[in-house]
C-alpha cells in the first residue's frame, strides 16, 4: 500500500508566527510568537519564566513598515527542532511544520497540484526529496518529536 501525500502548497511563511526555540536562559524549549495585529514578537519560556518582547516595526529610507519573518529571528534565538544531516541541517519551526515534513518525507506517492514555484516543498534542499534519505530523516523527525 502506498503512503500518499498531497501538497497543500504551504509556504515556509505559513509557519512563521510560532517558532519553538532554545530558551536563552535555561536551554529548555521556549516559544517565540509573532503577532501582526500587535506588531510585536514575544519569546516566552514556560520552564523558567524567561520573557522578552520585540517590535516588528521597522523604518527603511524613512518608510515605516512591518518586518515579517520567522518569530525566532526577532530574538536571534536558536531553533529547538533542528538536527545535523550530512553537510546540512534538518529543521522545523514548530510541531505543525515538523508534522508536515514528516508526512511529505514518509510518503511513497507525492502529489503536487498547481504549484507556484514558491511553496515550502519546492524550496526544500534536495536531500529532503531523495528516497535514499527517507529512513534517516524519519529517524531524525522521531527524535525531534520526542524532544518536545
């Protein structure tokens, strides 16, 4: 029986608003969240109570705007869900992202519809797509999932 994956055409930015990070105070799992509504980002560790906030607003050439990127970047925080793989790094921003990658990597049949050349899966490094790496990547995913 084939394990089927149907691409949902998600972009990496779909996972930007909540990123699991290494707490800069205690090195346990913390969460960085970005809120467009509040124009701010917040890093919070439920283990030690560490908290830090940052503005998403910026000014370039006299023009004010919102700088939207993955929440951990506002704090220069290290990703919680990352693991070396050969000469690269496998990573996910949060549990939803890790699950999406797991579904894709474990699939023996991958369906792609109406791609726009901007989807997460189209932008992944080659090693994510190669069947020869499937077992090793799924082992990494399992290890990362158990670290939560």
